[in-house]
C-alpha cells in the first residue's frame, strides 16, 4: 500500500500524484491536506513565488464523500501561474519560439541537476531538466504525506519537526530539548511543537528564531543562500515496523532512501547519529526496563532514535537531515555555455534563499509515507476496520509476550 | 540486474546468496572474492571468531569455467564451526534440548535487534533473532559485492575506502587528504589506498593508526567497545547514473537505503554532508568548467560528493558512514529477563570490540552492488560485449554533447 | 521504464494515469492517442455511453512541445457526464443523500467484482466497488498503450489485432489466415488489418462480420450478452526480449499478467496454445533455418507464437484472449440483497452487450506497454537517440553471431 | 512475503532457492517436501534421469528444529550425477576441454530456449543456455511450493491437480467430474484426488489412464513426444485475495504470470476459460445465494473458476494449463549449425517423452506460492500466531457483513 508516483514540471499546468492502493474507509479531511500545503509554503527565506501559489489540493479519484474507496487516489495542484508559462512550457503544441528561446537555459547551474540531467537525457535546453528537478515537486509529495498522516492518525501516530540549524546558528536537538525542558508526556510534546509552528524558521525558541532570521537576511543581502538542519520526531509508533531479517526490509534503509531523495538533502542520521561513533558502547546503547503496570518494555534513553536492528523499538523515531544551501544565487556561480563551451555565469531562476523550514515539512510528509507503507505491510487488511482489528490484536499479543 | 537475496544464521551451516540476473560473459576471479572476504575479516579489534572462520566462497551455479552464464549465481560460505553448533542450531531435527537451553538468550541485549525482533516475530529464545541480525551476514554481502566489483572493473570503476574516525580519534576526510597530499591522478589515489591497506585500522597515516589502536585497546581493557566513521570513494563512475525525474530513481537514495542497512550504521552523508548545512551557497556548489582537450565538463571542487539532483556527475563519489560501537560488551548493560520480567544483565556473545575497519570493506561491497545495478539499468544489455558497446556509444554521445 | 499507475472511477470526474519514466526525446502525436481512444469506443454491441464519451486525452506533464522530457507523464480523460454524477460520486463533499441512496447498489451482480470487492473492502454500497472495477478504466490504459506504441514505432515494431470469435461464430486465427491468403510481407499484413478496421466487429471478412453482428443483435434482443476471442499480432519485434534465466523474467509471464488483467478476460494462449497439447512434438516445434542473404535465422512455422523459453524469437508474437460475456444483462441474474439477505435480481447498469472489438484494442495497448517495458529493459538508455544506438549495435551483433 | 529466487544449472552441483521472508513459527515437515519432490519425479513418460535423481531437499537456513525463524530460508537439491559432469560444467576452474567440446551444443533445438538464448546472451555453446532453461529447475520451485503449501495448510487451504488431456486423449474437467460423481464435500474431493495419485498419468479413471499410457508409449516408440493439459484445484481459499482496484493487483494476473512461466506451458484459463467466450451471459455468470446457517454467500455454479474482478470469491479456484510436447525428440528436428550456418539435426539431450503428470505437480507448487504470497499480503503479520489472529478476525468480519 501507499505506492505512489508523482508527476509535473515546476511551470507546467499542474503537479499530480497517484497513490496506488489505500485501505478503504479512511476519512480524508481536505482542509488538513491544504493546511500541510500551506505549512510547506511558509518560512522566512522563501521567494516571491510563494505569494502566487497558495496551493490547493484537487482530488479526482479514490475518494467518495471524503472516504477512501480502496482504489487509487489521484490528485493534483494547479499552477496558478500557468497562463504566463503556457507558451513556453506548452505540453502538446508548438509553443512561442521567441519566448521559448528567451527562457532557454544553456548555462548549467552548479549544485542543480542541470548538467548531469542535460547530458544524460540529451537535452539542449536545460529547462527540460530543471523544471522537473525543482523542489516544486515536493508540494505534491506533501499532499501524499498528508494522506499517510491521516491514516497514521487512526493509530495515534503523530509526526513533528523543527529546525535545529540554519547555517552556523544551531539549536538543541530533540533529545537535548526533552532533557532541558523535562518533557515527558505527549501533551508537553505537542505544546513544544505548537511553539515551533509560531516560529517563521521552525525553531524551538524566540532567541534562536531571531538569530536564524538575522543570518538568512544577512546572506540574502549578500546575494547568497543558506542551508540548515531539520529533525523529524514521530510518537506513538508501535514496536515492530521493519525487520532485521534482510537488508532491504530494514526500516532505516526505507526511511533513508525516501528522505535523502528530498531535494538538497545531503545526508541523514538516526538518534545519536554521527556522534555515536565517538562514544564507548556503554554510553550509547539504550538499556532495557520493564513497566509492570503498562506490561511494557521501555527505555530511559533513546540514542538509537527508535530503531534497533532495522526494527522500530516503540520509542520515538528521531531523524535528522542536513540541507545544503539553495544553489540558485543572486551572485551567480561560474559555469560553461553549452553551445560555445565558453565560461559563463549560471542562470538565475527566481528562488528562495533559505528553504530549511519548508524542507522540515516535506520531511514530515515523506516520513509519514514510509511509515504508513511499513505499517500497512505489517498489519495487512483492506479496510480501516480490518486494520484496526489486526492492530489491536497485535497490541494484545505484545502485552502478553 | 544484480537483484539478490542473502540467507543464513550466524551459527548455521552456511550463509548463502543468490544474485538473480547477471550479464553473461563476465569473468569472475574466485581469488578476488576470497581476497575481499579476507579483507573483511581483518582489522584491529576483531574477536576470536575471525581465527576460526577464514571464509572461502563456494559458487554453485551461474558460472562455468569462471565465466557468468547470465543465469542466477548462487554461492555460500560454510561455517567452519558448525560441528560445535549442530545440536543447538539444528535446522530440521529436534536438537539437544540441554544445549539449546544452555544457549537460549532470554535477556535482550540493548542496541541489538533482540528485543524488537523477539516481540515482532514472537520468539521466546532471542537466539532466533540474533543469529540472523548478526553482522556475520555481511560476509556474504561482501561476496556479492565482489562480483559487482568485477563487473564494474570492466568499465574502469574502482572502489576504495578508509577509516576517518575511531571513537574520538579523527583523521582527515578524503577531500582534505587530496588537498593536503596534492593527489590528482588515479595512480596517486591507488598509492594512498595501498597504504591504507597496510594499516590494521584502515587509517591513512601511521600516527593515526597508532592512536586508533591505542584507543581500541583502552576500551577493550575496560570491557567496552568503540565505533567510528568510514568513507567510501569511487573513481571512474560515468556521468548519468540515477535520475532527477522521480524520488525513487535518485542514486543517493538507492545508495543510502543499502548502506544504512549495514549492521550498526546510524547515518550517511555525501560529499560535504552535514557541514554543507553551515556554509553559504557560494562556498558549497561546485562550479563548472570545460576541458577542451578531453571534451569534458569538470569541477575543481567536489562538495556534492559526485551527485547532483540524484545523478552521478562523473566526479568521484564520496560517502561517509558513522558506525555505533558494537553493542555486545564485556561490561554488560542493564536489561530485563523475558520470563520473570525482572532486571537482568545482557547476554554476552563472543564478539569484537571494534568493527569499523571491517564495516569499511562491507561498505565498499554494498556500494559496488548499488552502482552495478544502476549501471546495468542505464546501459541495458545481456552480455559484457553488448554492455561495452552501449557504454562506449554513450561516452561518444557525451563527448559530442 | 513504462511503470505506470492508473486511477479513476467510471463516473468520477476523470480517469488518470502517470507513466513513471519514459525516454527523453520521444515524439508523441496527440492525434494518434485520440485515434486509439476512438478505436476503443467503436464496435457493434457498445451501449449508449459511447455516444456521450468521445474520449480525448489531456496531458499535463512529461511533455514539452510534444516531445518527452524523460520525466513522468501524467494524463487524464475527463468524464463528459460528470455534471450528472457530481452529487452522487462527490469526491470530497457530502453529496446529495437522496441521489446517493437512489444509485446505491445493494444487490451484487454475478460475474462482477461487486460481491468479493464489497466484502473485502467492507463497503455497504457496491457502487464503491463497481465504479473502479468497470472497464471504463481501460480507456486510460489504452492511452498509456498509445504512448508505448509511439515508442515501439521508432524501432519498427507494429501491433495489430482482430476478433476471431463472437459467441459461437468463429473465424480463422492469424496463422490460418496467413496461410489461406498467402500473406508474407508487412505490406500484406497491413492490408489485411486495414480491412479489419472497416469491420464493426473487427473480423477479417465481410461474411464473418455479418454473422457476428447477427449474433450480437440476437442476444441483445433477448436481453443477453455475448463474449468472444481476440488475437493480437506483433511484427518487427527483435529476438531477445524476456529471458529463460528466471521464471519472473519470461516474456510470456509478463504478457499474461497484464493481458489477463483486462476486464472479463478469462485466459490466454500463445501461438498454437491449447491445441499444441494435442499434437506430437514433431508437428509442433518450429524448425530452424538460416537466410544467408539477410544473415538471419528464421522459421517457416510459428506454433510457438514468437516465444521460446521465455524469449522473443524474432518471429511474430501471437496472443489469443477469451472474453467472457459482459455480466450486466437486461435479463437480470439471481442474487441476494445485502441488507435483507433475501433473494433479489442483479442491478442493471447501462452497458454494452458485446465488448469484444473494444477488448481487442485494449489488448493491443496492453501488449504495447509490456513490450515497451521489456524493450527498454533490454536496451537501456535515457534518450531515444541513445536507445537507437544501443538497438542498432545489438542488431549488428546478431548479424555476426 | 514468499519472494524467492531460484538458481542452478541442470547438470551443475545443485539447484538452490532462497525464500526471502516467511512468517516465524511455521512448522516445516521435511518429509512433506521430499514427498512433493518425489511426486514431481513420477509419471509415465519420464526418462532415465528420474532414476538417478531421487531428489532430497537440504535446508541450510531460516529454520531451527523444523520451525521457521522469520529469516530467509535457503535450500538446495544436490545433483547426484555431478561427479560425471564436474569436468564439463566446472563452475570456477578450467574444465576438461575435450569433454567440454564433446558436450558442446552448436545446433539449437527448435522449441527450446537454445537459439534465442544463445543469441541474446552471446553464447557460442548453447549448453550455456539449455542447462538453465531445463525443467530441472522446477524441482526447486516444487520445494518452494511445498513450503507455501505448509503455510496454507494452517488455514485449511488445500491444493489438488489432475491431468485432463494427454495428446488427443481427453478426460473431463473438474467441474464436469464434480457433477458426474456428485462430489460436494471436501472428503469426497480428497477421495477423488487420492485415486488420481494412483494413476501414473494422474488421470481420474482407470480407462483414461490406460488410453493415455498407450498414447505416450505409441509416440515414444515413434521417437516422438506428447503434451497435454493439467488442471489445478484449490479448496478452502477465503474470499478476498487479489483486488479489482489496479490491474497488477488482480489475482488471476499474478497466477498467470507464474504458471505460464513453468517450462513448456503455452497458455492458461480460469474456470470455464475459452469456452465462456461461446456462451451467452445468462449461462455464464455464477448466480449468488445466501446460506443463513453458515452466514455465507455462495454459488451453485463456478464458471468463474473462483475469481471475479481479480478477487477470489471463496469458491474453488480452478486453473487449466496446456503443455506443449517436450521438444527434445529422438527423431530430430531440422536446425542450423551455429559455426557453419549449414542445415543440421537438433541435438538430443536425454529426456522424457511426456512430462504432463510432472507439470501437474509443479503447477500445484507454483499455485501454492502465488496464493501464499497473496494471502500474507492480505493478512499481514510476522508470526503464524499473529496471522491466525488476523485471519480469524477477518472471517468474523465477513460473517457479519
């Protein structure tokens, strides 16, 4: 379940997705999807395009009266700016050759797919690459993720994120914050992340927010861009997603594959991540305890980030992603003209100068997709009713383990 | 091509793999595979088992006179210690119940798959989990990787690795080393990595080697373990593997999925990785130049690690992996007894106290597999002859781009 | 390549498809797609809906100026009748409850997915099943197939079909016709199938056409429906698609999977098919000859239907498909009411009484998709230019075999 | 689950399979697997090799004390004749060049993979193709199927088969037999198929058995071979496997793909199959009734073969497969010598002259694999205990539908 394909060019008529199979009987609240699309469009550092877009989802199949049928769900987001691009990005007709020539990209932008994509696919206009490589595509992935999130909500799985670094400005990771603020209940978790939602850079405190904004603005003025780090936290995940039995069944591999495939993400780490490589084993592994009241094993630390041997432990899932700075700079980088092979300056598409807050939302969505897929693989079932039966039966089995 | 499944328990009769489809006409040198198996077994910090094993590959199909037939290739590595485990790990018969009881693991070891695996699969003997979750499995993945490596060698793709950190002892990354030592040619690259092969911790200098060994020994004495960081470098990779067109076609996602699935790896980064999040865009993106003699685009920096927009750029591929310390300690961690639910100490399996040099070899192998698969997807073909034709034809196309 | 997902309910706003990856540089003629959509809508025996629909394709991504970009291609066919169904099949809103109740299907129709689909997905309104199970979905698969067909045309692969049986009226199979009419050249093949296009039942002669029409009309008058047999023939296919090396790589298995998945198809046979089971081996296997001028192996018979050991032989591919009669009858069948569990009569949706000519077109399309996928797996490449290079290089290799 | 790869050449050291993921806690009786291997080796018409082989399964991982661990299960069947082939089929060494030359196949056998396989994979010795294309591989698929069968037995799913045609000698299909013999209970079904087991041609009556044997012997004497038809019947299958929602989720497509991939099978049909194309709808579709005592929908006819809209109906699954005659004849067919391109006679490998009874067993096994995979997709779960809970919960849901 939750297999999907996305399509669409950045300045094409629409971006589209189909999710192949969903359980039947799942209620989908359209407002929730639009809320996620809006969250993705916010954040200090976004360019002018965000004002134009105001993305709204349009679902064309797989739902009836807002409830899934079990059949593929197709949906799209219309490009509000299409009228201005129709002659250039014309799908089936001969376009306006002057406009097409004017918008041709013949000078590959470093850090983008332009050059390798152009050569691989044998395009002489690099617009034919960049239109698809653009992060615009993450809007529809966010919509797919919203549906996965609605599914997971049925099982009390919640997904949060915040930004823990913009350039050189860092703020504490989730594990540090939990300790500092002594956060223990889901209520307190929600409170913290409600605060994050108020920050235009998705930071956990007002001080950090101010510093991050300052840094973004400084680089913007300098015609430069800046990256950062975001962290996704998942609560309520049951023990037992993924598997140790084969390398391609490990949950971290499945998460890594899709999360690193978000535009501009250059790595990933779980729990303690790279820092764990520096410590002795006795300080790393999360000791095991048993709660006789809840009939449940639990941990006091979570360096594993909720994953042992490729399997979810039932503790919080914690993932961290570094985003490189956006490669489209006002101060252009050196490149080469495809025709003349002479040195040139990289083309400037209108762009943001910091997209880390936005990537944080996309990362939530992609995490939701991977988890929903893994969840439905483990629990089987074709309707929400059946899946809930299976899920509850497994919870009982665990209690008696 | 290069789809494969591995099987085998750590103390079972053998570990096995089948690679589903390989091109025909590929020469496989068995000595090369055994050489890779030996490299994996070396390294300061390995436990006593390495002396017993001396892994040798045994191929049972898909080859004739050392040349691939195009049919699935099955192979195995026999467990030399099987006689001592036959009564305990008996496959089809009733074993020796006393021995089985004596070797039962009822106290899950933190940091291993024991607890989540035991609950998920409903095992009361956690040996039924740990036998498969063990890094013993990486021996056969190393063999699969050796075959991928033989394939890639036909196209002058070479794969290297070194260790850049053991606990708190760090040594420079590949990009720093290249700059320091002014390495530019493939001959110089090979020389550096030949040196690495002489180091029992796969470090790039004698000083670092000494410090790393000292650290490993210190923690060993203390009954503790230690992790580290390894880096894989690939030379000779053509521009154009992977794709920007869909998230699951991106080469970094495919690499991440399989590399993070190596036991004890908790993250991954490409090129500049997490550090790129701290810098302005103008210092990150690799500017583009053109070499008129070679008719080739090239870069002077490689912060991207050889990947832009999910596609190989033709520069070196650079991947870095953090390994957590081995979770089996002589100083046992706190856990819980499955039967009584009372506090207990984690079971001790015989083990290494540092496996980072070994992980470095496994990471080479896994990288080879992913690249061989991606390579054969791009170039098609059923025989080495046909693939070479296609490859050369593409190189010419690039030259004339 | 050519992975795709379709979506859409029969009376929803549109049916949609995305093809994940296509080669770049492929010219797509929209008129050709619409021509195929029209061919699918024709045929004696189609119901009233065909008049409403007049399907037109609408492509929204993956193309620019009619040439593929290498990125996913999304397309849809709008439902012209949507205004009449909006209150009933409402996607996200609460619909008109009276109309919804009036259109509820509570009495499962034998021969349809109604009952198993309703129970499996826990639907109380079987419309939630039948809307997706409907053969309406084949319109968009026909569009996907048109694109595959454009791709194959670059390599001179052509796909034809005719109807060889409607109910008890049979007409000769392709192998018999070739012998009868002494058809040997591609020109003669095209001539025969041009004639077929003139027949409203896609039969090969005027006599058979008349008899088939008569039979269809007879059953229509009786409130009954009728099935038949169609045959797909592919010319120009190179030797070497598919593989003998693993069961899931065999071309016949891949064809069978997708062709049997066409609505109402209850079987499949290749070449001589079931009849081959009756004959001695000496009369079945296609003897091998060599043409010194063309430097080519060839056959004088084609009982294998162009497939030996899971691999295309380079001879014509011949597939035959039986279609059961349409299950929606004017004379309703016995069923049970879901609420009362009392005997009832099956619901009557507006419908055709014979759809075999239409299935024949869908079968062409689906065959094209499977072959395009297999073709691009074998020949690799990312642009039409590169694939042509690889293809021609292979043809030369064959010549020198 | 139940993903698997097979490997092995006909005269190599062994044939091997790995099943990637199985539920934990499944009891595997080795004797049952060997019993299935033996059934496959029986049948009038088999050649001399059957006496040599006496296949025995050897499991090397994934099991402990005969119970699955949830980890991949590897197994192999040793080739008893390997000593005689070691110099010829040598895996990694240089073999005996004289023997290799003597056993070289340079004259492709019509009806086999020899010619297309040789050209596709660029082999000059066609033994490199035929060794893998051989039906010897079905022995290990039968073993895989035995494990699937053990799994299904936990849910009271049973798989039977018989032969309904050898050449021109036909015997009634299952639906006809049920009617003739008034078979209604599972006990009567087992009785009939127990009789089939006694027939060396797997026919349902002594008269047919005698006629079939006579025909096989007649063609054997004439140096010829003969094919036939087998039918697989599955009882106890729950309603709800497969899905109508997407073409690749339909159960008949999944069955067709794997069943047609059995060597020498040239088609497939479900239930009434090709005959349904001749009848009016009113005589085809299986009317629906309700049993108030069992709280269950049921049918009085089963023309659908247990499949509607790609979903199992809960009635018996009925599949029919035509097998072409074995292509290796004592009276050789015309072919061409690869070196000289001169006319030649096809090489003669030792062979059976009728393998239909054997194919009938292989078809049971392959059916079991597909159903086990579909079953575990629907019901999820990681241990037999969990799957049983999910299954029973679904049965209750159905009762209350």
